[in-house]
C-alpha cells in the first residue's frame, strides 16, 4: 500500500483538464445500460446503471468499480445527471483510450437499502441506517448479480469502490469492514458518520485509499479532513486530494473520477 501510494501520488492532477470531458473523434466510448436485481436485503427489485466499456466482449473478463451516490440521490446521479451533465462516461472513456486506465466495468447502484421503505424520507438516524445497510445489499445481492450476468473479474485485486458524500461515507465503511473484497477504495467529499479503527490489519490493507475533498465544500465542510487526519495518525498511506475550488458536487466528483480510474487495478 505504501509503495503503490508513492507511485500514484506524483501523477495526481488537482483537476481534470477540459479535454477529459469532451467526446473526441476516433474514440469509442462505453455504453450506459439500466438494469435491476432482486435484493433479498430489501425484499424487492432495485435498479442500477452500468457502464460497459467500448466493444464490451462477454468472453473477456473486466475489473469492476462500484460508484455510489449521496443522500436523497439515486443511481443516475454519478453517471447521467448531477448538478449538471455528468461526464463520467467521457472521462473514463478518454482515460481508457489514452491507455491511462484499464478497461473496466462501472456499476452505479441505488444504495438506499431499507426493508420497509423504498426511498429516503429524511435526514435522520433511521434513514442513515438504511444507507449503512447497503453493505449487506452489495455483498449478498448486487455483487453476485453482477458476477453472474456480466463478464467481470473477481477478487479484491479486480474490485474497486468509491462514492460521493453519503456514498463516500459508505465506501470508507465498506472498505474497512470488507478488506477481503475491495483492493481500491475512494471517497469524494465523504459525509460524517464513518466509525471504526481507521486502519487495516497487517496483510489486509487495500492497494490504494484515495480521498478527495473540495476547498469550497459547504455541506460536509471539514469532515473529510477529519478522516484524513485519522488515517494519518494511524499511519495509513493514502492519497489526500484537496481540490482547489471544489464544491460539494460535480467538479469534485469529476476530478476524483479522473484520477481514481487511472490508479485502479494497476498495483
């Protein structure tokens, strides 16, 4: 983890170049598909979006990245519509075309996971627990569905997780609780509420922990800095990506995705 973090750190860009968000002639981009699966955790069908790489071949295996939304949001937020147009598809497609990122499958789930209600109804402890319950939905229901229906590589070396705001909280919690499943962990402007040791047992460390915060975040404010300090105090090597002018939204997300997909699946 320490060695790989040192290799990644010099390559981190504070923000993605404008060209990263543009569709370029001669470049083939991935396909966004909507799908659903039955969640035994919630006892109902749940939706997700999936980004398949250009020229997706079901006879070829691809690493997989799970990318999660924030509070009150859904599976469209990180790939289709955020504060404005999301350029996730273009950013990832350009990185792959340039040989800077591995061909990968990206999954955008609906992470609210309550057995008694379909959607978030307020910002309180009950709804927080429904978001925290996504670890069960993900590991028991969504990941097995993806592995059965899409051509993905398995194992922590081939599996990444990241998310924005509440999704960032969940990626940190899930990454620390299930080190056997995720080798690359990211968080974008993560929300309050992450608890635990802020470290991994020897031999269970991920290859990379990549945290992004925005200098103009007026929603979670300094919460990401607190997580950064906790990992630092525990001697956990990680990337601290502090986006100048980054707010709690699209520009911090785009900057993170630009860097994280370049670092994933290469350790």
